[in-house]
RNA sequence: GGGGCUGUGGUCGAGCGGUUUAAGAUUCCUGACUGUCGAUCAGGAGGUCGCGGGUUCAAAUCCCGUCAGCCCCGCCA
């Protein structure tokens, strides 16, 4: 170590050290060489800062983009520098040299970077260095952090439930099968049963940030076979409206936090968080009627909206109310899992809901059945064997409060917020129909 | 699972039977420039046009197969 006396500072802190000697460590983001003066742009976790080498870069053989360096120099205020401050290079040490030119352009702005998604994913480790691409995951981390903070404030307890399970939530068709010593097990498609059990355990209010696995043969811009689910479940509710009310506050909090803590990242993607007053609610029947009468789309007897219907409906709602989100409620019970609570006044209609955000579903939730006998009956009707679900049914047999919950798709809300074209962009290392590496 | 489409230097792409020695942009290398900030200017490097077969006097271009990828639908977070 050549400069043991000086502590490292970050790029963002340079402006606080005008006139002082500093030590920076980071990546060579870009070199601009002009005759006898060279600009070396340094990148670290806090951002980028300009350094100036008066004698040119020839004094530092081996210096190239992406090499890891230690730069020592004096901070000077200069109106010509970006941000009005720069570091006058005294010395550079190369900690780790980049041996080759990166396959994609790391220092390019996102709107100038024309690289295809497939290439970006193939060179994922390299392309994540691009600050604009990396900022997607700063926003995502903030969404998750805010989700966690809000729920903790609301007295929820964070739980971690198994992803290796013996049975699925709905039966087994969309589950990945895994060899587990001498038996066959599955990857959990949802923490549904476990979070309900934990409501019954006495925690009342629980949440989980965890992976969910879907062995569905889909290949679209909004599906992953492994995704991060933001789940919550709460006891002692009146009905699904209590869950919706909580989620409205939750979503508002998440967006407010991202808006203030990720302002630069949102600006980069030219987006703003939705500034909703109140998220409107439509029953499925009302939604279909709007589509039929206002959007010239007749879904007839369809038990759900199709993707085009979701897009058109959101456009209509935005035009007429300014809201970017909309709840769809009262789905037919036949379209929902067996544990979904039916309405007392109409057992064909469920107390479940979806939340659409700019034309795409980001949440499904609802009230669940808490009556043991009713649950068994529904389970049998769904063709499931109650013996396989004894671990789950125990929670109900000995008394279960009325409860409900929901799940938010992390990659989906990230994609919708940033206006990304493909959900794979919102996953660090996406798992889709064919991609299992990197 | 069904349907549509695309594979051309590191990256992005034009060309879609014959003056094509495969355009252009960007990256990279060399040179010029003491204030760049998508630097600029000059020069240079980099491609058996995904792979295999076929049609033709002639194939990046047409046909078949194959592999890879993208998009839409069903389903869902």
C-alpha cells in the first residue's frame, strides 16, 4: 500500500475536500486524452468524479477503461469541471488491470446503448457495471427496503418460509420437481400456506421477501420462472377491503421513498412515481363494461381481463381520473385458488382482487377462508387430498382468525415504474424458459 | 402448449439473387490538440454474413433442416 496515511473518500464526497489532498479508489470509467492534459473519470459506488492528469496518461502505463485504480491528488474547484470540482492527479496505482476491452460499452448512457437484451444478459457481469443498468437495481432495492420498513412500522413480523416443499399451493401442475435424497419434492410457487399458518401462530401480521418458482411454459416480457415475491398476510380483518386499504398506504409509502431516495435514477429513466390520491376500484364486471362501451373491446363471458384489456383499461382510467393504478375486484370464485373467500351474498364471487399498474398486473390478493370445514370442502372440490395438507389444515382446525393478504411481484413493479420493455431487465440474473445462466 | 419474426466485425445495424473489394455508427489502436464532459480531427485494425445441406452460371440474399434469440397469446406476480 503506497498511501497508508490517507483514508479513502468516495466520488460523491470530493466536493467537501476542496484544497485538500485525497485518495480515491474505483474503476476507470473513461479516459479523455487531449494533448498534454488528460481527464480520467473515476467511478465508485457513489458515482463518478473527474480527475485531471496534467502530464497526460502516458505517465501511467497500463491505464485503461475498467482497470481498478487508486488515485491520489488535490481537490480543486474549477468551473470547467462537471459539478465544479475535480481532482488534480498526483499519482495513480493500478490495483487490478482490465486485460481486454469490455464486450459492451460500460460508460454509455442508457439511451445511447443500443445493445440487445440477449447480449446484455450474456455479458451480465460486465453490463451491470453500466451505471444506468445498475440503477435499476438500486431502485428495486429501495422498493424492497420501503416495503419492509412500512410493514415493520405497521407491526408486521418478517418471516422466512421454506422453498423446498412436499406439495404445491394449487395441486402441482406448475411446480418444479426436485430430487431430494430418496424422495421427490417441489420448489415453492408461493409462501401462501406458510404465511397463513404464521397468521394463526399468533404473529397475526407477517411478511416475506422471497423467491417463488413457476414451472409455466410462458415466454413473455412479463414472466419469469423464478421471481422475488413481496408477500404479506394479516389477521383480524373485516374483509378484503382491509387488505386493500393497507396496500394503498404501503404502495404510497414505497413510491414516496423511491421518489425521494432514487430521484437521480428515476430521472435517468425519465419516469415519475404515480402521485395517486386514491386508487380506484372496479369490479370485474364493471371493468369489462368499460372496455365494452368505452374501449370497443368485448370480453363477453371471459372470467378475467386479457393483457390488451388490462392495457386499455389502465389507459382509460388514467385519462379519466389521472390514476396510474386500479384495483379489479370480485373475480369469479372459479378462477381463484380453493382458499379464496367467497362473498356471503354471492358464493360465485370471490373476495379477491388484482392491482393493475400502467396496464400490467402487479398484485393479487384477497381474503382467505378461515373456517376449517369450509376449507376442507373447497379443497376436495379442487380435487386435492386433504391428507397432503395436514400441516396447513392444523392451523385452521384449532381456530384461525379472519385473514387475508397479497403478493407484489418485485420485478413487475420495478419494470412498470421504470417503464422497462422486458421483465428480464428488472432481474439481476433472470431465469426464463431457456436461460439458467448466468 | 399455440402463433409470428430475427440471426451480418466486440457492440448496434444497412444490404435481401449479380459493379458489394459486405454501407454506416460505435468500441478499440496510432497520431494531432492544455479544458474535455456523447470531445473533435486524421489514419488504422476488426466479418469464412449462426451452423449443415440444397437450388443457381452466380447465395449474406432463395429453399430445406438445425441451433440460438426476440415478440404475441394462454397462464400468472
